[in-house]
C-alpha cells in the first residue's frame, strides 16, 4: 500500500473505535496523549545496582511512509528481524535488528489479509508472522514475504471463538497462546488451528478482566498482563495460575495499565506500563528490580504511552524493543545484568 492510498479521514475514525475497547490505545493521530507522570520511574537509573539499562536507538518516526508509524502498538524481534504493527494504517512493517526498513504490508478491512486494529505480533522460528487482528477477532499468519498463509478464529464467546484478541505468542512447535481479551481468557491453539478449551478452563481462578500482553517463559510457563485489573500472571503450561503480582498506583513497583511483557532466561519480567509511561523490571515473585522512563540524563528518550515489548538475548545481555506508541517509534534498550 503506498502513501496516497491511505485515507486520512479514516485515521481519527479508527482511533475513536479503539478507545471503546479497554486497554487498546491509539495515540499518535489527532494529538491524544496520556499525561500521567511515572513516579514509579522517576529516574533513568535502575533501582537495582545489578541492572544497567542504556538507550541505543529509536526505530521509525511519525508518518505513513516506509519505515514510519502513526501509532505502533506491538513489536516482536529475533536475531534476524523486527516486526511492528501500526494501528491507524492497519499495516505490518519489518526491519533489520539494527533498524533498517525491510518491507511493509496490510490495509484496513475485514477480508483475508486486511486488518482492523492489528496489535499483538509474534515471529516464529521459521520466520512466519502472527498478528492479532483485534476487531476482526482473529489471528492472521503471514509468511516471511508478507503473504497470507492462514487465518484462525471466529468472532464469538463460545469455547472455540475469539473476541478482540490483543496478544499472541508462538512456540517453536507453532503452538499459539492468545490473549482472548473480550472473552477474559487466554486461549491455547495448536499449530493446525485447533483451540484447546481445557487450557482456558484451567485458568478460571485468574478472573481476568482484560488479558492483554503475553510472553513465553522458561519451562513452558506463559506470562500475561491484565491491563484493567491491573495484574501480571504466570500460568503453567496447562493453564493453571502459578503466581500473580501487581498493585495499582504510581509509586515504585506499582502499575496502572500493564500491556507489553517479555521474560528473559534469568526470569526477569519486563512490563510496559502505558498509563505510568514507563518500563519496569520485576523478578518472578513480583519484586521490583528496576524501572526506566528515559527521564533525567536521557530525557529526550522519555516514553509516551509505551505498549508492546520484545527482547533478544545473548548470554546475560538483553536487547529490549519497546513500542513507544505516543512517540511513534520503537525504542531499543540494552540491558546488562
């Protein structure tokens, strides 16, 4: 889709639709901003001497051209590629790990390959891209060139349905875990598209309000943010709740609207807090290890409504990709433990 094919009248209309769904936020178009000050991230320095986070670069800028974003909502990365969903333009874009634009595809609509608020995104080991197509209530799978391979999900509230899915994670075997946000549950979907209803049944004790971000942890665990409750949950490979943490507020270690989540091999849990405009790091029990909002010495890189998160790890070093939605960019941080 080239620039002239984007209907500028559509962008504000899409934004209004998004604001009706809790936890899904459109920012860049029309000047909408979340202005909360993140007192839980009052410094660009970590709260722990073992954590050292450094801003590396920003990928993208505001616009509708190649490599530009109106409102990037989610990001996924591996050692070969970075993939980003951009909500008002209904597009997916890919970049090299160092930020060089590679390709883009997508347009607004309800037909195959079209998207209506693309949000959560994942990349498989073979390079396929999985996109949570929120208002079409489905997951679309694209090959590395951006060609549609498969659509999974039908809109509804039955055990085999999806309703406004916002996040997706995929295992090496192609098994998907999807935050079925409108149905207040997490769905497990096999590589051939079959939904395992027992997984959703096992997590009933979570009492999700709006499960949002999702990430895979060690030992088959699944980590989920609930952007409304607000809480962070650790689920077992069969769906039972193993642990949870989160206290509403703006103080250190508190959260207000957790959306993106990523977990490294050391068990560090990275959470983007859209309302508090910061990224916090917790241990697996929920104790705060550090926080970042780009204030202080690096105030020019302060987050504005960060949403999706992804990480690539090499040894103990972590490269963290943050969908800095309000700044229409992907911020890249290096974290050393």
